[in-house]
C-alpha cells in the first residue's frame, strides 16, 4: 500500500451518499415514456446502462423523488440483491432517478475524480468486503452507513487522472468491441430472418429479380418457388421441423450438491444462468467449478463445442454458443443444452432461431410461473422451424453467417483479454502498488495494442 496516499472514507470524499425510493410507495406508477429510472438490473457488470432495462417515471414523480435525482458524475453502487455493480452517470442518461436498491455517491470533485471512485468501488476486494457486511433478510442489503464508512486510499488528483486514463482506455476499447459485436449480431439476425423466415431471396427469384446483397453462387442455393407445409408456404425442397428433430439432444444439467458433490475453488467450468450475458457471451468470473469426478457423474450435461445454451429457470432466454475456449465445462438444471445436428441446422442458425422475436414470444407463452419462472425442455423441442436441404444448409451458413460468427468470437476473445488485464491492473493501481509514468496516454495505447 502506498503510504504517500491519504486514508479516508467514501463519505468523506462525497458531497452526498443517499439512495432512492420506489415510486409506487408514493402513489406514482411506472409508464411507457418519461424520466429514466435506474434499477439494479439496468447496470451491467462492466458499468454500462442497459437501455431496455430502464423504467420510466413522470416528471411529477421525479420531482417528488428529488433526493434521488441523478446528476452527471454521480457514482452508483448497487446495495440490495446484487451487491457491487457500479456505474458513473453521464449526460445521455439524464434526466434520471433511481430506487432504494441503488446507492448514489456524489463525489466532491475537488477531492476525487468520479471515475476513480467508481474504479475503487468496483474492485473485487471492495465488493467482497461489502458482501461480507450485508444484512440478510428477504434479500441481501448493504447499508448506506457501511458504504459511507468504507475506508479507501486517496492519491492526489493528478495521479487519480493518470489511473483513470489508463483504465479508461481499456474500458473504452472494450466498449468499442462490444458495440462492434452488437452491430455484427444485428446484421446476422437480420440476415437470418431474411433468408430463413421471410425467404426474401426466394420471393425475389419468383418475381424475376436478382436477390439483393448476395452473389450468384449464393442466390443459386435458393429455390424459385414455394410449396405447402404444416407451417404454410415454405421454399421448395425445404421442410418444417420441430427443433427437437434438428438436434442430437436437448437436455439440462443437475446441481452437484444434489449428488452430495461440492463445488471447488479451481476446476472444470460450471455454467449457470448468471454466467451468461444478454448478448450471447459468457462471464468467466461467474462460473462455478467442479472436480473431474463430479464432471464424470454429470456426464449427461458435459458441454461440447457448438452446444447452444439457453437459460430456462429464473432469468429466461439468455442464449450463448459454447466454444472450445471454455471447455471442459458442465451446467445445471437452469440451463438447457441444445446440441444441434450440424448437417441439419448448424449451431449458428439455431442460435439465431432462438433469438427471433417470434421464438421468444412462443417460449414466453409457455413459461410456467412457480417459485421461479421455468421453461420446459418439451417446449424447446416443440418449437417449429423451416430448414433447407442438407446439401444446402451448410453452404448458406458458410456464405455469410459463419464469417460473422468468427469475427464475433475473435472480438469476444479480445474483450476477455482486455478485461483480464484491466482486472489485474485495477487493484494494483488504486492501492498504489503500481506506479504510472507521466505520459499515461502513450502507455494506454501501447497496453491496448499489445493485448489485441
């Protein structure tokens, strides 16, 4: 620890540490449009805000909740349920408010840089300490008094800015890669819908037009007419299938503790619903671990490269494709394992089929609400899709979607590399164990470049 840095508390470097209120307790309701309202699930592990997870309240409700109106530079820290997600409020979020599960730390900018405070609060050490001091009732709660009293080390503002510059450069590069992947996925999803749902190339050929955006070789893979099927008109030679008939297996795992087998500190990756992101990736830090003997006992749910996973309990509908990077791996009963027959409908196509709004709607209609929401394996198996002949499907996937998947995976690997580097540097930098040179901009560029 750097003895040149002052020891202080979160409360001492903030003008305000408070939290919000649920609008319904004051007689206000959520609505379709209005002032942004931040909840725990709005904030990602990486400190971003998920736009479609923002609720909305009226201007009147925002005025009534004046104490928790957010300002630029406010640092948010989740204190109920999921402890320790952090974010810095920016102009594009405002106007905005929040509830009692999210603490607002308003930094005194003459003492601490907002992004530096966010980095301090997001270290594993700080989060672990916060979790250890939670009060367990219906859900875990970390009090504002505990947050205010949390001790931190405070370097001079100049050093804070250097640290923010380096870590911020890594975060910014990660954000660009995530945005790139989001764009790639949107293109892939639009292409899948055009080819395998709306059958646009077939319609174009029927009308005597060349299909848009594809070369002659790919266009030749599509027929020039339709025929009847149980799902209505489908391209000639294509067929309607249950998802279960296009897969080798659809199954799920088991929690090791039901077999009296413990989790271990290091071992084989064990995927849970919370290990999967909403955008098709995995969060390695959220993997549990099992030993080889447990992995063998759970043979049914041993994962393979290309398995499509979808969360089916609690949080429904997170989807990801398993890759070699995470193997060996296993999973539990909250995650369905779909092993596609690659010659019938490759993993990349099954992935996009499950992401279709129509598929999501069908699954949503079949969710059973018990202690927690559940989606059955039978519902997944009975989903209907239209598949091309085996001689065509692989060529269609390889012509456009496979390159997108390859680029997405390459970017995901870069994100994981940069994230690991950031998480390694973070505790050392904010504790003073690692000193930075004055020319931080050049170092940041060099670090980012060498990690890709």
